[in-house]
């Protein structure tokens, strides 16, 4: 796991000092070593900050091929790389190290841009091809690792985070309207946009080629939903994924919340070795899962470490995070994720996590809503408003009696949100509305929402309702919210997080299996069956989200802190003072829960202070 940077300049020459500044900007991503490469005519440069995980002694980057004509910098891990390495040796390639990084160089020599189809892992890498005079960049198919780029004339700048490009000569900082619209609507930035004008994200499953003719971006991966995909055992696939991802030359641990996904991953790990496990808890019972984490740790025999997250933690680490967070990001679970990453880093350099289990195996009640929408699509739009009014008149206690496979969700509120979203015809519009309204409420900070990232395809009609929701999340929420959060929280602490659920074979299985993941009464059907013999109590546990009690804290411990951020005059350039005060006042009077929207404002205000 590392941080990479670089640029190509066909107009002038690469300045090693600028390259050094770009690389230094992300030193926390790789504190173990640094490296830079500039070609002979100074038209291309690469930079790397390395967090040493595999081949500690000879794996420093950049790494070249035999004649120095192909050079790579690489962020991530390639699983099963030893098999690729052996195949390359049989084909006559000469490799000097035992690292997965060097394998990339020789795969490129052998297969060109087709090399990406052979990779199983999490990655963002850049290869300079001296003979073809071009830069070749790729990002993993799930978007686990980030990559940003900007083109200015005949120059290409890129890096693991936007702050690397902000160091570049000729770049003029500005706020991108699409990125801002996305943040104001969702609390995170969707798709290829960033918060900065002319800085873009390379989307998951894409490659980028830059040469004197300009930039070309190609998609090399899309999820497969073909039912003729070989139906392997999920148990076998997950076991193999965990086994491959345990390979490291440094200590490895596991994030263990006590929920279904992390418990499954921990159960496979326990078959191979005894590891340290890590969790975070809360004093508020409705948010705390620490007792479940301790239960699983005891059952599996892990050496468990846990800490509690409180409002004091928000206050103590807010500046530390916001000083590095170069894009506004309002998922408040970033903060406890940061703290548990800091805890883990005291003991290990690598952790495995259960991230992706919900999105691939039907963990969210919103997938059940897509099934319901398919059943009710014959109803005229006004019917949903009538039903919503009927729900308003029913006491909350009756909704709490509904048997579901999730808890801690306000079910009456969820039902009203679902009915309101039913009127939206495009499944992605409907899905994003459901997600943002449930987490952020009905208050929208922007005047309009730029929908250019929303799919206009009819392909949704070919998918089952629940797979529709999962595929939308795979292309939006998972890379742009979840993996953004985990990458930043972990890398700010120089910790690598691996995600076995996103193994290529597990991913293919999840979207092509004939077995259902979810129905109207139960979520994660297959994963629950998988765990019922090993940890039956966990298999039966309802779904519980990972968040912090913001509603309460913003009326108490965080009240003064949050209000100090909302008083920023710069904030009023984007959101009117009257609107900010209205949102704040309604929340403080307990008229409406505006905690998600207030947190958006707090985060955006801090971003304006630090990065605009």
C-alpha cells in the first residue's frame, strides 16, 4: 500500500522539485521509503511513498524492466501474484525482486494494456513506456484504491489524492459545480468528478492512456450477471480469497465489529492463524456493538483490542483529519473508522475487513425496497402520496412489530422515504434518493442536483430488483463513499486494509449466482447460511449500521463546536445564512433531525478553511 504521483509534460520539462512536492504531500500513505523517476529527456516523472508490506528488502519503487524502458509506481496489492510471476519466468522474463510490483512491469511487457484483465487485487498504478512515449494508468475494478488526474494542455498530472495535483504548476484551483452538487445531495462526490475543477477521478475498472495525441480512457471491467457463470461454492471462494489476502511480510490483523460480514472473514482467518482483532464501541447502546465483537473474538480465539468512541474524540481528531481531507466528505463514520485504524496500527500494518459484504450479498433494506417497487410499479404516482399519509396516521409502535432482518432503523420513517422514492422512474434516481434521504434527511443544501452521473440505461430492466440495487451501490456508494472513507481513515494512519469480499471470483459469484441474496423478509440469505453452523448467534443477528449518535451529540457535546463552523462567512457563499440558521434551529428545538445535513455543513466549512 502506497501513495503514487507523477506527471507527463510534452511542452516543457518535468521539474524534479515539483515531483518531490507532489510526493511529499502524501507522505503518510507511505512512511517507509520514497522514490522518484525522471526519464532522460525529462518528459515524464513518477513518484512513490511506500508502505512496505511485501518484499521489504528489495521491493522499493519505482521498479523497471531489464532495459529500463518500462517503469512502474504502484499502490495496492496483487493477490496470487506468485502464479503470475512464475508464468512470466517461464516465458523468459528476468525478475530481480520477489514483489508484486515488479510483476506489473513484466505483465505490461508481455500483454500491454490487456494485462489488467489478469489482475486480482486492489490497485492504482502508473507505467511509463519509454519506447511508446506514453503513460499507462489503471485502477482496480471495484475502486478500492483511488487515482486522480488532470490534463492541462500537453501535460498530465496524477496522484493518489487531489492534493498532489494542487502542487502542480499551471493548475488553477476552483470548485467544480458537478462535484459540489453531488456533495450537497449525497454527502460524498459521485463518479468521475472531484470537488476541484479540472481534477477528475479515474473510475473503477478503467484504464487511462496519455501520449502526445492526448488522453484516452477505456473501461476494462463491468460486473457480470450471466447465470451461466460457473457456480462454485461460496464457502470455497471466500476461503481462497482470505488465504490469498493473508500473505504479507508484516503482521496482519482483522477489523471485527461483531456483525455478519467481519465475523465471516474472521472465521476464515482463524482457520489459518491466530490474529489480533480490532473494534470500536460507543457508550450509547443503540450504536454499540463491542459486546458482539468480544463474543466473536472469544469464539474464534483472536487477541482482541477495542476502544470507545466519544464526542471528545471528534473534537480531538477533527483538525487532524480535516487538515488532510482535501475533498469534503460527510459520512461521519469516517471518524470512528479513523480511530480504530489508529488502534490497529499500534499492532499491525495490515488488516482484513468485511467491507463489501452488504453491497455484494444483499445487506441493506433498500434492496428489499427495490423488490417492493417492482411489485407496485402498476400504481399511479398519487397513490404513493395517499399511502404515505396513511402511514403518518399509524402509531410508530405498530411498525416496530414488523419482522425484518435489520434493526435500529426508524421503520416508520423508512417506509415513508421508500414510498416517496417510488415515484421516481429511473432505478438509480430512486436508489440515490432513498440512500441520501435516509442518511441526510429531506433538507437539500443545493438549489439543483446535477444528474449527469445517473445512468439513463434500460439495462436495469434486465436485472432482478435486488441485483439492481446492488449493482447501483457497486458503481456509486461502494467506491465513492465506502472505499473513500476506508482508504483515507486507514492511510492517514499508514495502515493497509484488504477486502476479501471484493476478490474477483467472489465478486463474479455475487452478481451471477442463481441463489437469492435477499427477499422481502430477510437480507444476506447466503451469508447467513454460511455462518449458521460456525456462529449461529451472529448469523441470526439483525442488520446494524455503523454510525455515530450525531443527532444527540449535535444538541449536546458537539453543539458549540458545530455552531462555530456554521458561523463561517465563507460558508454563506454557498449556502445562505438564513438556510443554515433554519436547519440549525429546527434541530436544536428537536423539531427535525437535521444531524446529517448539519454535519455536511460542518465538513464543508472545514474544507473551505483548509483547502479552497
